[in-house]
């Protein structure tokens, strides 16, 4: 097997950096938050994942100090909203680089609806939302110990909203929920459907 090897510090030597395309497709952290003054904010973060079961903990990385990071630092709360195929264009619109005074719910034509346990609103059109309270904000560092201007925000999921239509006999129906995932390049996404489902049990 011929292998292309590179050390990222020296450059990848390819037309496009493959990192994002390889670690993908990734779930999207579509994060709603409120500023200390109560201005709504909504933005997608694909450096996002789940990190613990009990209690459930999710996290996303802010590459640079963005409005969402400032809001979660100020309020200690955020909401994760599920991005689905019907909401893809609105999710994309919500990533516009606009000032902290701009409400991306309005920008993307979405309806903010109150959460139950946190002040940040959730996206009414999204079938699933996690209300989260910040547990840690960790600034990343390089192997040298030098800090990187990226912050990993971790939050405990304290409240979960699931649209009844996404539950089949009480079981969350991932295959039919319309999840979208971010891949590489400037514009690649995947959507998930029943055709991608396969099952495999752990060895006993
Ligand atoms: C699908 C998608 C995924 C993104 N993932 C990230 C990410 O993981 N980290 C990040 O800092 N920005 C990411 N961005 C860019 C932010 O959404 C963008 O900078 C946005 O304006 C930040 O909003 P805020 O300042 O209101 O928090 C992503 C954009 C899109 C469309």
C-alpha cells in the first residue's frame, strides 16, 4: 500500500487539508445561547461530540473566541439543537459572521422557544434539544505546552426534549430522524437514513 505521510506542522502537501474530511462526517453542535444582556445567539459547531453517558456530557470547540464562547462564559448555559435535513439551510445561515448584537434565530428564520431549566432558548423547529449547564471550559494547548486560541466547552445535559415523532415504540429512531453530518471541504455534508444502518453486537 502506497501511503502519503505528512507531519501537519510541515504542511500536508495536498490540494486541501484532509483532516476535516477524515474525521468525519461529524455530528453538528447547533448551539443556542444567551449573552449576559439577554441577546439570543445560535451557531453550528462541528467540533462537537458526546463524552459521557451518566451524567450525559457534550462538548464543542470554539476555534477563536466567538460569541457562543463568550455567552457560555457569561451565563454557564447553552442548548444543543439537532440539525436535520429540513433545517440544513437554516443551520448554515446561522453560521454567518455577524456581530454579537445579531440574533441568528431571526437571521435564519427560526423560532426561539423557551427551555425549561436554562434561560437560553431552543430551536422550536428542531426535533431534539439538550438543555446544558457548562461543567468545564478548557483552553487547548500544543504538545509544547503553548496554548492554542481554541476552547473546548463541556456541558452536562440537564434536560432533553424529543419530538414524539422521533420515538418509535418509545425508542429513538436515529435512522429516520434526518440527522445531518459535516464532512470535509468547504461544503460537504452527509445525511443519515435507514440505508446506512447496520448492526453489530460486541463480542461476549
Ligand atoms: C457546519 C458548520 C460547522 C462549524 N463548526 C465550527 C466549529 O467546530 N468550531 C468553530 O469555532 N466554528 C465552527 N463553525 C463556524 C461558526 O459557526 C461561525 O464562526 C459562527 O459565526 C460562530 O458564531 P458565534 O460567534 O455566534 O458563536 C462551523 C460552521 C458550520 C457551518
